[in-house]
């Protein structure tokens, strides 16, 4: 029947071409008496299909919006951070739910805390075991760092690092041992035993006096390993001391005032982003790295900022007529402000470069740290015109921290064995380099015959004989990490190669350990402070070791011009966003008993609260709390009041996925 209707339609259309007085011609053919009996089925079918397709798209869009709203409600009701949606496991979870289909019975709270937690820990252990397989080839560094949780317990994290990744080992309640060097030594010694003395080349801790004593005791017992303080922590202390100088304080104080004004007024912030196309604040793992990275960014945006404050939009806004707006504009057009900022950067940028290197996952910094600090000092001198009076004070600060805390034989040996340095014109001939190499060989190669062979093989390496002379070995020096280069071309010097790989694979920093406290804060909130250390350990073991996979791959994938120090978000109470942090006459002392990760917030001094209350998110499950009169580190506050829960949009974390973020992360 359908075919007959189509035939009739075609016939009528052909008649319409010859002309007809019985009806009018339209796009659908003849409109006349027979039209009620004949339908243009071909066109009707097409239109029906198009209508159905549009209808399906509309239904699909509506279904997605409803589903996304349900997911969003889950985030909102449970106080989850928005960037959880970027987690690979979030995408994996939704994919699994979709594959299961209708009728999925979700896991209960009991299952999540018992059987599934055990299974999750087992799955995570498989990830850890893959990294452990590489420990015998490269050796490892044990990293530790301590903190005080919201129940007042002194917890210590232990992590194990090699070039293939960082593994969270365990967390220990060390409340009764942390202040006693002997007890702390026993604790470190037990961790070395657990990991395996044959694998451990180095133990990295904080540089507090009790850790230093415990480290020295550990080296006396375990004669084949080294203890050293954290290089990143040492450099951060140097930046802190330099930042306390009057000329630097002037630049920091005014720059913070500009940043506070912009980030505390939504309209001004939008105007700044429109003119600069970038963010002013560049968050880093530590407070002082954030400060100098932000100064660097602000100086690079001087012209757009000046254009912003002379634009029609600014002149027409209410802030242009207020005293605060006029003061900020005056700062922006003050040449002395930019001059002090330039000076601060000239004296700190080389040090931030060293900090950047120690924090990178792309290549272990051990082979470079010895020469990098000397190079940084020379760059600072050159930036200040090589006038001793100009750089003498800066050099003194660097030497006080570096020479006595981190200038060690291990760094000198790694410097000598680094092919990039050994085959360059800048190799230092200072006696301490050779002494450092000999001391390390004596310590790490206990067998006399093996050590003699390694000494003889040094000539092959130094004079580029055998495999070391191959063109490819020379050409790939800049493309491979020093440890990988030795693995690839050290075949004719097996004893020396094994020694070199272990030293050049070491990390210089325990920053990965300190970052783990943010993981603890997510797990150990006020409402969950009854968690046992064992369950807390299991949760963090899963969370951190899963994250380390993603972080390791992400850091490895960074391009040469990407900034490894920049973190994913700015804390809502960061001094560059809220309040005045540097107050004239206040102390700049820092409680070094707190972990570096928490110091960035914990170092807060008195805030100027006349401009309004400072707020911070104290608990993922609770809300916003008034911290105008609280200056303790996270987890050490004695105030358990609920606080003010009103949300202030100015504390919205910077979205690093935004195009304005300049592709940094």
C-alpha cells in the first residue's frame, strides 16, 4: 500500500510540471481535490526521521542534565571538592555503573569500611609491588616527616622513593618518641630494617635537632647508608630568611596588598583576568615559593596591570573613586614598587630555580644539587653587578644554611659521577669533590676487591674509553637522566655503574612526604577523628599510593617550559588572597615542628581584621569557620566551635583547568 502511495505521488508531481488548473503548486506538489487522498510519503518519512532524531537528542540532553544534577547533589551535600570530578577513579566509577545498568545495589557504609577496604588495600599493594621490584636496581631513599593531628597525636609518615615512584609505607603514632633522639633513632632503624638495609642508600628527614641526632646515630649503626636533611626544606628556609630583609619586605607587603584587593573584589578580579589573561597568584607547596613565584608573575604582567587601571572600565567603576582603589592604583604606577620587586627577584630567582629542580619528578636532582647552589650564588652576584657589597648579605644567608646543613659528601660524589658535569668545561677541581667520592665509595662498596675494580673503572669514565666513547653515549647525555645514562652505557664498568646508579637515583627532597599531609587532612576530619591509626593508615595507603601513580605520570609528562612547583589550587585563606599577612614589627619565626606542607598556612601571624572576617574551609564535612582570631596550624586548633558557615564566593579556589591558567598544570 505504501508503494502505491509513492507511485501516485510521483505521478501527480510529474503532472504538475506540465501545468494544471485544478490546484496550486507548492513545495510538496499539487494542492487540490485529490490531495486529501494522496500523501507525499517520501517527504513525510524523512521529516519523521529528522523529528525523531531531534527528539532523541533532546531527551538525551535532558537525561544527562538530570543525571549530572544527581551527581552534583552528591558533591554539594557531602562537601566534596569540585576537582574530585577530575579524578581518574571518578570517571572509572561512572563507567562501571553505566556498564552494570539498572538495578545496581550500591555498597553499604559497612562494606566500604570493611571488606571493600581490605580488597582496595590489596589492589593498591599490587601497584606498590611493581615499584618495589625496581628497588634492588636503583636503591631507595626513605623519607619521613611529622605532624600533629586534631587529636594532638604526633604522627610520622614514612615513604620510600626511587626514580620509578614514591610509595607510602606507613604512618606511626610517635607521640612518645618524637622529642627523644634515641627513641626516634630506634623508630628510623626499624623502618630501615622493614624496607631492607641492602636497598636503603639514604634517609631524608626534617633538619630539627632531634632528627639530626637520630640520623647521626643511625649512620653509626647502619654504616652503609646516609642521613641528610631535606634540600627543599633547606632552600625554603633560605628564601624565608632573605624574604625577611627590609627591601624584600617592602616588595612583598605591597604586592600582597595589590593581590588582596584584586582577589577580594569579584568585579575587579574579572577585570584583571580580562586584561592579563592569566592569574596573579602562583600557588606552590611552600609559602615562600608561592611568594616569589607570584612576584615573578606580577612583574611580567606590569604592562597589562597598568593598562587595566587606566581603562575606561576602571575609571567608570565605584572602586576608582574609593580610597582603597586609589591606593592600589598608586602602587601600580609607582616605579619604586616595581624596582623593589625586580631586586627581590634578582636575589631569589636563582634559588627558586634550585628549588624547582629538587621538586621535579622528571629527573632526580642528586647529580646537580652540588653545582646548582654554587651556580645560583654566582647568578645572584651577577644580577647585582658583581659588587660584593650588594650580594655579600645574601651569600651569607645561603652559606649559613647550606654549608652547615646540606653540603655533604654524597652530593659531591653525585656531582662527580654526573656525565653532564664530568664532560663539561665547568667541572670543579676542588679537593672536596674527590674526597666526597672516595668517602662514598668506601661506605657504599664495602667489599675491598669490588671497590678496587670500581676505582679502576673511574679512569674509563673520566677519559671516555670503551662504551663511554661511543657517539650515541655522547649524544644522549643531555637527553637521559644521569642514572639512566649509566644504566645504558656503563656495561664495561659494572661495579662503578651499580654505585653510580644508586647515588644518582636518590631524591634530594622529602616534599612528596610533606604533601601527603593534605591526603591525611582529607581522611582525618573532625567528624572522623575517632578513626584508629590502623584504619587511617589503610585509607591513606590506598589514597596516596593511587594518587602517586597519577602524580608521577603527570610530572613525567611536564614539558620543559611547564612549572613543576605550581600546585593545583590556592588555599582559600592564602595570604595572597585574604587579609594582610606581613605586619610591621611582627615576628617572622616559624614553628619548625610542624610539617612544611602545613607551614604554608600554619605560619600565619596577626591578621588585620578591620576589612572583614577571614574564613577558611576547616572540614570537608562541615563548612566555613571564622579564623580571624585563630593562628594555629591545621590540626592543632583547640577551638571546636562550629563557627560561621556563610559562604563567601571570593574564596573560590582558582580552577587550574581554566584557559586563563596558561597551561601550567
